[in-house]
């Protein structure tokens, strides 16, 4: 099979993995030094770093052959799809060729399981080793870790890759047993623990070799089972707390041709995936807890964003006086972000906050008005029922900026 045909198959097969953002990579550059590539380059948009840089990645599978028969996976053993396989040298060649054409700045590499977890992991590590040691590649590398692989292989991968990820696959262990019985939640978490220990062992040791400087991430498939958003967010919270993950990615289940009866025939609403990302951002950046966003079983509201839903359910804390509240309290006001909250607190050292200050900061005042007090503004809707406010937002035209 020609290389371009392999690329067509294996790049398409990799599109279902969402956990390929390059945030957290160190600023490596080959300028003035021996080596090739950089992790801070600009190119075709595949992912964004936290500071807004666009980082392009060659995103492929080493192979879409797989020993496992996970019911939700298009590359499962029983799936009737075209198969292909790269050699490690072919992936290296593609990465370097695309880099030289200024098409990519890095590589995201995953794989189906071939022969055994150890053999597959050895092949992935071989790609990264060739790029780093033979070709002095200084760009971004993200490797997907294979659960059940020897911890020594995982540690070796961590010395070459900027980020490692282990997909937790499904939000609940019961669903994993039902839809992917050949995989084990215990082995997935063991692989996460191996990566975490590698990170911790090098903290405070400036001369220690680098180990996954961009940390680790994972992915949950949403909508392939009946797990609700409350359980999903609590699991994500536990992963952040237990393994110091950089990101949990949420991938809406995509129905596949000739799929088994054990998985849904229809995809979940994409808006559900979007709401989970919004809620996840509140967990990571704003200090919310999963139990605050969903106090009991159930799903996030689709018609309004999680931050607004929380504020409407907790009206006793509002309206908030922006001239006295702390930054994290202000950041919980719908329509006011964390940076705007910090700027408001800094401005308070000079003078009292006025309504026009929020206008200049470009806060979404259509959302914020019922929840704030400034030196020259007190909301008329302060005592309005939450259901009435919710109806007003939903009935308002989109051009007013009332929709998330």
C-alpha cells in the first residue's frame, strides 16, 4: 500500500480522539542550536495553547488494526473498515516532511493494539526516540499510552514526549465492562499513576531529565452509555485531584456503520459535549466543585450555560457588590470572566467600581446585570424569580449576546 493511502486511512481513523491539545509544552526552539523543529511555531490550526498560539499537529494512528473489540470504536476487531499500518520510520518520515513544508509543528500519535500492549507501546516509543535522538526534532510530541504496557516503557515514552495520555474511555467502570470487556479500569488508572509518579519524581530536581513537561490528559466518550453528566463531572473532578491531569477531554459518541446493538444508533447532542467542556473549565479555573454544578443525578442544562445555571440556582448570594467582593466571587458572576474579575479588583485600589468599567472590560452585561451592584448601579431585577430571568434570556434575540 502506498504511503499516501495509509495516511488517508490512518489520519481519518485518528479523528475520534479529541485529547490532542498541546497546552503546556515548553518553549523549545532550534534557532541558534542544532536540531529541527520547534514547539512554539505557527501553522495550520489543529489546536490552541493557553496563550492563544495555534499549534498544528500531524494526528495519525500507527495502525487501526486492533486486538480489542470495543463496541463503541470504529476500529474494533469486528469492524469492517479498511486497515493500514505504518512502520515507525514511515511516521518519522511523514512528520519531518510535513514539518519542512510548514504544515505541522508536532505529532500526535496513537494506535490500535497489535500483537500485545508491550509491542504496541514499543513501536510508539520508537517513533519518538527516532525523532528526538536521530533527527533532533524539537517540536511537540504527544503519545497515547497503552494500558497494560510495561511501566518501564511508559517511563521511556515520558522522556521523549511532551505529553502522554491514557484514555479512560467510558465514564463508569460498569460501562467499560459492558462495552469494552477486554479493557480494565484498574490498568488504565495504573498507567495514569505511572505517569504521575514520573512527574512527581522530577519535581524540585532542576537537573533531572525532562518527563512529560506538558503533563498528561485523558478522554471520556460521552453518550455511548447512559451515564449522566453528574457522574461524568464527579469522575473528572476525581481525576484532576488524584492524578493532577492537565485536561479531561469529552468526545461525543459518533455512531459507526454496522454498529452493534449495545451502543446507541444516534449521536448525543453536540451541545451536551460543549456544556461539559464549559463545566470542566469551571472546575479547573474557577474553583467550582462538581456537586455545585449538579447537586444530584442528572444532566447539565442545554439551553443555558453551567455558570448561569448555577447563579440562577443560588440567588441568595446575589446581587454581589463588586466594590467589596473577592476576585473569585466576582468571577462567579455570569458574564464576568476570571481576568475581568482580577482587573476589577486591581482597579478598586484606585477608585470605586462603576457600571461603565464593566462596559470597558467587555463583560457580558446582558447576563451580569441581575447579579451585580456597583457604586452607580443596583439591579431592578434583583428580586425577580429565577424562572422569569431564565425565560427572558431564552426569549431574547441572539444579537444581544444573551446566549452562551
